[in-house]
């Protein structure tokens, strides 16, 4: 659905909770069609982000290791590399 969400499986070191939450937030924003939550939408958005992040964490823990790491680093790692 969203080609900009970076693959988190197979990262070395493994994806952090912050990286998982950033991907979940990006997914929820895309699906919800909301760039910045308003007072009316903030609670629903945060609840959805928490649910997606939890599901993502569980998924990454249960999948077998990748043979090769992903081709691209997550955005948070790219920002850290530039600094």
C-alpha cells in the first residue's frame, strides 16, 4: 500500500521500538488519510498506532531470519547516519 514504509525485518541491529512506532504511525496516517491529527482524531490515531506497533513487534519476533538484510535503512537510521 505505501511504498515508503521501509522493511524492518532483517535489520542489523534489529529494529528498535522507535523505528517500529514510526512505521506504524506512517501506516496509520496513510490509511486514515490524516497528515496531522486534530483534537477529534488524535485518540483514535494513537490507539491505532499502538495496535499496529504491537502487531508489528509480534510479527517481527515470529518471522524467521532473512538471508540478506533489506536494501534500504529505515528513515531514522538514515537521519542518524547523516548526523
